[in-house]
């Protein structure tokens, strides 16, 4: 959640969803897995109805670079985007790996272009 600190519009303190954007109407929801008492490490998050705004894709891309995470989304073919080719996907994940080199590339890949 810290990566989005400058863009948090609202957050439900009892839930695992926060709204990010530059205005209430220009925002989207981010859901996250906060872990549990045994393993408090956040293991994933979901972007609901992502915005076209480049700031969002910049934050997501920086997270991908910093933490070697991948992004995937349901489509005709399961695709997982990574920021560097050496970032591994889970062995049991039947996804096509796509390396993106910028926030713009990530946004275009997810938009299907």
C-alpha cells in the first residue's frame, strides 16, 4: 500500500480494499491480501477497473522492478507480464511470459495493444 501513498483517496480500515486516484471520480480500487497472523506478508493484490492514467502504470511497473513480481490477467490466453526476463513464474502456471520495458508497455500489453 505504501507504493500508492500519494494516490490513496480512501481506505476501509476494516477491509482489504483501498481507492487510488487523483480525484474520487478518477480512481480505481486495489484489493490486497494482507496475510494472516501466521504469515503477515502480503502475497498479492488486484487492480479493479484500472485507469488509463500513466501514474498508475508507473507505480505498478516500479513494484514489478523492485520486488520481482509479475502481473497476470484473464484473457483468451493467460499472459504474465514481468519487468525483467529473469523473473520466474510459478512452475505450475501455464502462462505466456511477456517482458515489458516501461509503464507504457505494461499499459499497452494489458489493454491488448
